[in-house]
């Protein structure tokens, strides 16, 4: 089915190209013929006027030489008329015919027959052109010249016929060339589309590694193929992350559930006594399950944050101060000094979501901060942006791991040594983007990390 669709598209493109080319060639041929006919008509009219003048001069010369029409030698005048493919009739001053084609001399047929090497047939003639024959200022007669209807000599007719044949032959060859080029171009355009369609069907049927791989495709088609491959790569990564998520969630859930289930069964069976310590241990496992569920809920909320934000004027410094108060005991228990440098910076956003941003950045910094180290939380307004920074003195992030820092369910080398689901920074990135801002990271291994959130002010 995809191949048939592609074939039909290829045929339609080829026909469209050919139609445009044929129309252009036909227009050019028509304009050429019209221009040629106009030029030929103008040339014929000029030659006819010249013939009439030379015939008139020849008749006047013949009359002066003989002194009358009776003894005038009209051969020269008839030769000139014949050379112009015209018929000549001469009348005297009284209007009597001196000589004509239908007369006894048959001069026209004789001359034209000699010129054409055989019998000459007079073509249909046009209206007569009358011109007075004047000698010494007196009108001695009249020349009546009639030219063929088409006005062309045999040589001119051959030239025009050759020109018309050339135009039509050129039009035919141009149309054939247009067909070949149109077929080539249409195939070049539709082949990547057919490849793209086949790749889509391959991915649809489960071949996730199928790619178009047509970087040489022309123009926008090549860009479409490259964009599709990038999309397929992104979907593949999402699929891998989703599978990894299922494995991680199953692993994270299996241990606390197994512990809770085993402990409860032992206490129910009487194998273990119900003590405060045992109940506290079960409570810790339940809290661990709760944190995992909360992380998953937070990620889902971050993905929909662009649609669910409840925006209002929010002072980022006030939100950061409240979160710092809430997390103060945790920093104190870990013997990590939390330093605050807060200046007013009001944005138009969701206060609860901004609180999540601060919470996740601070808990992430606390997780990787060694004892007796410092974490700095600062807020200020600068260049039309609210600038929120969290800097720690932890192990930092390696350049190799930096590009994946905000990937969902991904944890770096240092992160694998701590608890967590690996979605905290992904949530931060989603919430910052939902507020129309961006997040930057600067870090060197062993020198800590600095996270900078920039959100437009009101």
C-alpha cells in the first residue's frame, strides 16, 4: 500500500511537471510563431511596396524609350513583377489595356515558367494595387499590380515552413525532455517519502531500531527524514527509560514490601514479638514506599505543569526562605551549613511549583554534601530575570554525565551511592520550562555544583 501511494504521488508530480513544461513550451512556440508571422507580414508588405515602385519606374523608362505604348518593351517591367510573384496589367492614359497576363503575349506565365523550370500556375490573387505611370510630369498610363493572397514567394514559404517545423519539433523534444526530468525529480522526491513510510510501518510493527537514514535527501524532505530519525531516537530513549523505570520501581518496591510482608507474617504467626522497634522499622519501610510514590506523582505533575499552573505574583525570595526554614533541621542533622542570600524578585508564576523547584534543588544539594560543608541558596533580580542559585561543595558532575543530568530516572556515578529515584532534577527542569525559564549548571568534579534557575520577572 505505501508503495502504491508513493507511485501515484510520483506519477502526479511527473504529470504536473510535464503539464507545466508543455504549457510553457506551447506558449513560447505560439509567441514565436506570432512574432515570426508579424515580421514576415511586415517584410512582405515592404517588398510589395518596393516591387510596385520598381515596376512603375520600369514602365516609365520603357515608355520614354519608345515614345508610346505600342512600341514599348515591357519585358523588364514584367520580369520585375514576376520576381515579386505579382501579376501585372498595364493600361494607357485612355484606360485601354496595353498588356496583361490574359493578353496574347502571356508574359507573366512565360517569365514565371522560365523561373520555375516548368509550367507556372497563377495562385489566388489579392486586391489590385494601382499606380500611375508618369513621364515628364504627365500621366501616360496606369500599372495594376496584384500579389498572391498569402503574399509570400516560394522561397519565403519554404523558410516559414522550415521555421514552423523547427518550432514544433523543438516543442516535442522539450516536452520529451520535460517528461524525463520530471520522472527523475519526482522519483528523487518520492523515494525518501516511501522510505519514510516504510520506516514508520517498521517501527509500528515493533522494529524500534528502524531509521530512515537519508541525510542526502533534497531540501525539506531531507530535513523531515532527519527530524523523524531524531524523533525515533527520542522515542527509543523514552522506551528504554520507561523499561528501566519499571525495573527500578519493581526493585524499589520489592525490598520494602518483602520486609513488611515477612515481618507482619512473623508477628501474626507469633514467631516474632510485636515490639516498638519492629513497628518503627516497618514504619520506615512504609515511609520509603510513600516517598517513591510521591516521586512518581511529582514527575507526572511536572509533565502537566504547563497546563496546571495557577499563576499569580510570587516573590521567589519569600518562597525560598520558607523552604529553607522547613529543610533547616535536615541540614542541621547532616551537619551541613545552609547559607541564605535572598533579595526580592517577583515573578508571575505558581508559588507551590516554585517551592518544589527550591525543595528539589536543596534536597539534591544536601544529598551530595559532605559533613561540615556549605550550601548556598541565593535569590536576586537581574536583567529582567529572577535568578535562583543553589551551590554545594559536593563531588560535582563530570563532563560526560552533564548532558544527562536532567534525564528522567537517570542517576550519575555519585547518585548511585545514595537513595532516590533519579527524577528530582527532571522535575525541576519541567517546572522551570513551564514557567518560561531555563536552568543552567556549572560544575567540576570534586569542586561541587552550582544550579542556576532563571525565570522572567513580572
